[in-house]
């Protein structure tokens, strides 16, 4: 076993604290990644606080991991020592079901293995990236473009692929009018990608003070949502596609009315309270309401390669691991632009 350390949650609502644990020894196809940076995703807070009801403690969060390969299994062919590598939300899947064979490991019919708070095939628990190192099968490790700032790459492993995947799947591109609901860790990446794909982007937000930054990120317009009547008067039936990145409970019906005939609204946030949908907002206009979950390994690599070619990364605030509890508190207040990233090189 490989001894390591990090920060873990030990109970719901309790602070994260130092934790020593062990990674498995490398199998033939495993790589050991020394973690340089790990993004702090809002789902880490959901998991730590057991808001999804499946938390097991102690829990080491973190699934936006980037670092360097320091050791290889005997049969590894994808990497060499010193290579940059990343790990996203998944570290394994059954590999044999139709979804896995098609490259959609996130939809594994037999249950994918999460990077943390999950169970490996050998029965051991998974621990995430708020730590010094991680052992991962090379098939679930990703190559990182060398021209990008490594700290800014980390959130691409979740926030990036979560927004890239639906925009690609629904073929967002030139000539389309796209709405982005929320301008946080996910929303700011949705703006960057949609703009890069050639779409005209409108950001929907409750905060007027986000206008300048939304325009900097690539939006052509910012719409304030506090006055629903004014919003509908200006934007009803104008949008081809809307991506909703908000995880808090909010009214989806308002945004459905902004879609054109046969427009699509995709949810990538996961509110605790199920939404109420007025069916008329769907059938009058043959609109679609859909959801999307991260992306499979092939698409995640495609996204990273695209980012390398187009110099796209996340806007981040880099902090030491010792500040993780402060980061959680600030995230709950919306006080981050746009993603905290933990510097793990010094722990």
C-alpha cells in the first residue's frame, strides 16, 4: 500500500481535517499521479454534508485532479514518467455494457466508480483529490495539454466537461442564440464554450454586478432575472438552446418560455428539491427539457484537447489545502470567481 495524506470530512456539517490513509499498490495498468492541483466543486459540498444521502465517512473529496505521473504499472502504455495527467469524476466502470462500449462510462449500466465516496471493484473505498497522490487505471486517466496553466485546467475535469458535453451533443454553433442560467463555476465555462463554438450567448443572472464579467467571458448580453415580466417581454421565444447550471431550487418554467419552437433546455445542476414543470410550456412549442451528466472518458479527452487548441481554461482562485473550510463557506455565499483550486504541491 502507498501511504499518503490529505483532508477529509468525518461527519456531516463537520469541518474537514487532516487525514492519513493508503492508496492501493499499482496494478499492471495503474498509474501513480502526484497531485499538483485539485478543483473544489460544489458537489463536494453536497457530498460532504450528505445532502444526497449516500455519504460514507471519512471522506476525501475532490474530482478535478491534475498532476504528474510518478510511477507506472508494468503494462502501462498510455503514459510515461513525468507526463501531465488528470482524473475527473470517474475512476472505473464495468467496461462491458453498451454505454461503456460506446464511451459513455458515466452512464454505466452496472454502476460507474466515482473518484471518491464510491466503491472500487475490489471492494475498497475511493478517496479523492484533496490529497498528495492518487492511483488510477490508465484508461481513466487523461492527458493534459502542456500549453495550459495547470491550476486553471483542474476545473475542466468536471465543470468543463459538464458544460462542453451538452453543448456538443445538441450541436450548438454559429447562428444560434444560447442562454446560460447562472454564472458560477459551471456557468462561466458554458459561456466560454458556447462563445467559442460561435453562438451568441446571453447570461441569465440575478446579479447586475456580474454583467461586466459575463461580457468579458464571451457573452454578448446579460439578462437580469429578478423581474420575470420584463424578462419575458424582452426574451420570450428567442432562444435555440438554454443550459441551466444552477443547483439551487428555482423556477424552470420562466426559462422554458424563452425557448423558440423546438428549442431545448438542458439541466446540469442538481437541486435538492424536485422542480415543478408546467407541461404547457413544453407542448406549446414542442420544446424539450433534458439533462446531462459530465461526459465519458473519450469526450473528456476531446474537451481537453479542444481547450489546448483554443487556449480555454477556467477562471480560478488558487488556495492552500488548509483553507478548504473557508473555501466551502465562501462558496455557499457565492464568493468565488469562479472556481477554487487547491494547491497540493506543498502538503
